[in-house]
C-alpha cells in the first residue's frame, strides 16, 4: 500500500475512533448517540468514495499500459 493511500485511509480510521468514542458511552435517544451515527455515515461516505477512486486509478493505470503497448 502506498503512502498516499495510508494517508487517505487515516481519515476513516479517525472517524471510526470518534464514532466508537461517542457510541459506546451513549444510549439511543441521546444527542451524542445521533452525532456518533452521523460520524459513522460520514466515514462510510469516505470509504465508498475511496473505493470508486481506487477503481478509477486502476483503470487509468491499465489504460496507460495498453497505450504504451500500442506504441
């Protein structure tokens, strides 16, 4: 895994820690409980975006390789 991806994945990791720190001591119905689930949703959005980014970067690398072979 490249350094760039380690830095990118640090954001969801921090959000996961924050989510757990908010959800573990709270109870359903608390404001903190809702905020914790909000952080969890943001973390999932980051992970889905990174999945699409990884697929796009892989396609770009494949396209570059095929163009080099044609030349």
